[in-house]
């Protein structure tokens, strides 16, 4: 198991396939008890095979793999002389290995048929000249299932769960002025959506009209149906929100002729990098709770905007938790109060900078209302230690 998944009860039952990269490195597909198939880079160690770790150089070997792998090179692979590797420890659905501080290789946690939404959108953004994202380098597939992808690593890049949290901690404790980045993030997301809506040879007609939001409605109804499977604490926290969830789902079900574009699909603080060149958007794998075949479908820009607005709440919850652990209740309250103005500032700048037809305000409100439902199910499914965040948002009641 990758380190961030070892406490989640994923139970391997069999090794389905193994494909060699060279004599000492390979990739295995491991079937879990719930019938999902996990991607496991492996390395030979003293005659035995184990999960590859930083330093085994599997992440560079896979970029020159032969059949049964398919390697699509989108740019020249940077020279990695020393092959010094490190695994980024931020919580994420997949595992990201940084090589020589110039290359970032992301190993998919699960092998899923048709899950090529991220590479396709990355290529599209590259073609239309959107440069506020890591440059795509390669995509690796195995029987049409995404196994790994590589991008240029941005120098000094730090994701939002670090830099945003640190900025708000400094403000809440009186060590810095109020953060000014919410408006910058709003402008960045607007630029990103404008790029998504620009035609390219990858996505010739990126702007379409959807007659309804039926897949989204079905998705949220499915999440609603999963509430009884959650633990008692989470069920109790979600119960007062049930009328709000139902109303929001009704709003989505009644929406018609919606302007839809390629989406990020999972736009949160961790996908926003601050590096020596400014801000960048990363990680285009889409909504991890949607079936893989639906993640590439166009959707309303309002969904991405609602995701990043809620993520501002989540940053505040992270800061508040840390402050309470240090018995600094005032700092916790300051962080939570800050999120109200920060969300307003981010949304205002986004609306100012994006084409009006791309984002419907009523859909933003509906998706924002449903965000805590998504986060509650996500925490229970993928990231139990994240549960305090949706619990905190639900407790605040807005």
C-alpha cells in the first residue's frame, strides 16, 4: 500500500498481472477484496519483490517502458542524472514521486478503464497556451488503463494545504496581515476556465450545451443513499443538512440547457501550487467519487468554483484545528471568520474575470450546499483522518 493508504482497510487478495520494466523493476496489478484493481510499482530487493520506494527509479523506468505498456510522450523527458527521488507526503488520492526536482511522476492508485480525463485535459490546456499548470511530459497506459503520468516539476512548488494554511495561521496568530491571495485564486480559476473553453486539436468543441444535469443529480442521490452506511457521528452531523441537500439536488434536477466545459472536477487547495513563478493549477484526474468513464464529461464551471470556495472553508478548518490543539481559541475563531470574507473575495474576482455565460450563480449555490455531503463520503471512503473537516463545516451550518 502507498503510505497514505495503509490505514484505510484496503485488503489485497491476489496479484492479477505483472509486467516487467527491466530485470529489477516492474508494475503489478493487485486485486482488492472490493474487486478494485490497484496499481503497484515494484522492485526486486535481495531476491524478493516489494513495493517500490523513493530511490528505486521505477518512476523514470516506466517512462521508457515497452509493451504491454503504452507511453505517449508529450514533451522531452528532462535529464535526471542523479535520480534522486522523494514522495510528496500531502494527502492525495494517488502517489506523486518527484525526481531530481525536475520531474513529477504520478502513480494512479487504481487501474480504471477509460480513466484518461486528466491527460486529455492537460494536453488541451498545453495546446491552447495555458501556462499556469505543470508542463505535461508523458502518459503511461496498460490495456487502455491509466497507470502513471509525468509533468515538469515546478521549482519550489508548494501545494495549498501548506502555503494557504501557513498564510492563514500567520494571520490568525497576528504574525501577518490578512492574506491577499483569494482574489488571485479567483482570477486564476477564471483564466483556467477560459482556457478550458478554448478550442484545440485535442478538444475541438469544448463548449457544449447539456440538456440537463442528470449525471450530477444521480451522483448526489447516490451519495445521499450512502449516508446510512457512514458511522453514527457522521450521520448525526449530516442529518440537519438533509433538507438542504434535497433542495440543492432538486435545483440541479430542474436546471436545463446548461453551458458545459471540460472541468477540473476536484479543485481544492491541494491542487493550487505556489512556486517561484507564481500560482498554478495541477492534478486533473477529476472527481474521485465519480465512475472513471464519466470524469471526462463536460460540466458546469459552477462546480469547480463551488469546490474551491468550499476549500477556503476547509483551509480555515485545518487552521482552527491546529489552533485549538494549542489552546488558541481566539486564533481558531479568527481563521473561521476570515473564511467568510475570503470566499466572497474569491467569488467576486472570478465573476469579474470570467465570461458570464460560463457560470450560473444558482448552480454555484447548489453545488456549495452539496459539498459537505461529498466531503463526508470522501473522508469515509478514502481519507478517514480528513473527517474533522466536513464535521466542522457541517457544525457551522452554512
